[in-house]
C-alpha cells in the first residue's frame, strides 16, 4: 500500500489531488492529517515523517517505504509507478 499524506487547506496537497486521478489508483490511500483522524497521525509517525510534515506537505510513502515529499515529485512518481 502507498500512502499519500495531505492536509486540508494545503494548496500543494490540493494540486496533487487535482492532477492525479487518485480514484483510479487503488493502491494509493489518501490520509488527511487532522485531529479527527488519529490513524493518519499514527501512520505518519510509523513512517517517521512527523518532522518532515512540519516542513513540507504532501508526503507520499511508497509500498517499498520510499518517502517522497513535494507536489511535483509526488505527481511524477504516481504517473510513472502507479498508472
């Protein structure tokens, strides 16, 4: 499973979600970081990306454990590896 960590009100997160048809990518799970979703925060901590999330969003963690941060990098990864 590949995880895409986003946050509401994040322009770069919205840009990625607008550029890539995530509905077609069954292996990508979008997790919104907020107080209402402790699972998303727990998964972010599991992948040791809490510090990174304070500096840069969105964050993608591939099924192989590769961490990719930044909207353009994530869009390119998804287009080349998941479509």
